[in-house]
C-alpha cells in the first residue's frame, strides 16, 4: 500500500487528486522553463552541444539545461515511486 | 438460534451485522438474512438473547440506513483526465451520504437514492473511498489506483 499523502480538491461532484511529489514535479518544470535539450534524440543532443558549446558562458548555459533535465527526472521518479 | 423478523427493503448485510454485533456483542448477534425487497429480513440471535436484546436488535435493524458503493473502474491513468465514477446507492428515503476520499469529506448529491462522483488524479496514487460515519450503514471501502 502506497504511503504517499493524497491532496483532494473538490468541485461539485468532481474530485481531483494530486500528491506532494506531483506538485514538486510541476513546480520544478515551471522553475526550469524551456529547455533546449527537451525532446531531442541522442544524436540531436550531441549535435546541439557541438553547435552551441563554444566558450565558458555557453558551456554554463548547456550545463544548466543538463541540470534541469536531471532534477526534473529525479522529481518525476519520486512522483512515480510515491504511487507504487 | 433465535430469529427476529424486521420489515426493511434493503440491507447492507455486513453493515447491519456489524451494527448488531456492536450493540449486542458477537456472541449474541450471529448474522442476518434477506429474501428480496418484499419480504422481512431475518436477524439471527443466539438462544441466550433476552427479549430485551431481541427488541434491541429490531431497533438497530429498523435504524439501518444502507449505503452501497461501486466504481466503474479500479485503475485510472494519472493524467488528470481519465475518470473513475463512484456510484452511491442509499435507498432509505431522505438518506444523506458523505464520502471520505482519503480524509476529505465529499457530500454526494442524491436523486431517488442514487448519486455519483467523478475522480481524476494528476499523480500516481492509491485513492481510498469510504462512507463518513459508516456505522449501521456500510462496510464498503473502495480503492482506485491512479497509475
């Protein structure tokens, strides 16, 4: 039995469920904003790095995109595991 | 075994049995039988049940206010769209039903004893659904899994 706490929102006869882990994921996605690496294939992502990482500022930008992806994946994993 | 007949149209067998056993004890209240909505139910008591306890059993049965829960699907996608519909049937005239979704109270609008609520989930979760104040009403608890 999952131990995650459910948050219940009631509107008339419609009940909407969310969890703290899910809310954390949505907050992470909002904070991350757009990410140039989202939805790229491996080949496309590597090509993007070749084309866009040319100096320290651009490397910093690429690193931020990478960290965003990792943190969102982590919160998504927490969300998924919380429902098991 | 003693039989007490009570005329009520619908019973939730487990709910009524639990109420009788709560009032009289498991050694005195043995169970109930029903034979369709047009015939009185049987409340089965131990031979040791006194006339007062038999009367008490009848009072508990007359106060029985059954609630039946059902759900159209036990699993939904955790996408905020896929919907499980919980149907509530409370046949006693003027019955009111409030569900507990997790620990949140959700009043159900009934028409002729029937009502429903829709449940969607944005996240994976196990969603317990029961009746608030279920004594002498029901023992039903549903679980909808959002995956």
